[in-house]
């Protein structure tokens, strides 16, 4: 059971990170604590960087 959850987290890594990011932005609105927004921004940067490094964007380079 746990390995199935972990595999889905790894498979949908970008969307899991985006969900955490949105949750932190909502927490910042509710609590008015700027720490949540800062952490959410950091997670957003990490998620977009991980997505940019994903192998699906490198398909053109494999044909060379």
C-alpha cells in the first residue's frame, strides 16, 4: 500500500508539489503568516525547475 502511494507521488511529482504550494498560499491567507508564502514560493520554484529538467523535454536531443 505504501509503495503504491509513493509511486503515485513520484509519478505526479509536479502536481503534488503544486498542491502543497497552493495549500501553503491558502494557509498564508488564513493565518497572515508570511513564512507560509515564502515556503510556497520556494516549492513553486523547485516544482517548475523539476518540470523543466524532466526527460520529456529532451526528446529532440535523443535523435541527434
